[in-house]
C-alpha cells in the first residue's frame, strides 16, 4: 500500500457544516467529504481490493465507493487532513490479514484432570440418590 499514490486518487468535496458556529457555519463550506473509488484504484492490488471489499462491506456504496466526512473543526484544511488520516488508518487496519489458527490437541495432564473432575461430579450425583431398600 503506497499512501502517496492512494492520496492522489482521493476526491474531496466541501459542504456546509451543520451544528454550532453561528453565522460562520451559514456562509462557509468547512465540512469535507472524502470519496475513494475502491474498484478503479490503481494503487491497490487485486488481493487488497478483495480484502477491503469484504472487510468494509458495510461502509461501501453499491458502486464500491468509500465515503468519509469530517466536520470537527471550522477550518476546511484541517478537516481535510483529519479525513485523510482517518482514511489511511482505516485502510491500514483493514488490510491486516488475521493469522491462521493452528489446531492443537489438549495435553495429557489436562485430559487426566478433566476425567478426574468428571468422575468426582459423577460420584457426587450418585450420592444424592435415595438408597434402595431391598
């Protein structure tokens, strides 16, 4: 994953922010909407694209676009930098492949402990029964 190439493929759109800020909010477009076209990206390999499609399925649109928005600050430039950082962090965390699980068998000592515990519980339950009067 080459971060510089990926950042060049991002598209940004400035939108008017909602929330507090008074008159400033009404006249400036400080919210940033970051869009990344996963399908047509040249900086990601096919394996990386498939992995991201699976892991980010709930965040992708039908056209495989990833959309992030940021309106934390009143500055458009700071919002843009925050959105880029979030996007790169999202890619890094979702491109990590989980380690394959190695099958192991229980140790002899644990098998023995389990059998002894099972026998102890069995004896305890047998002692709860009413005695037979023959």
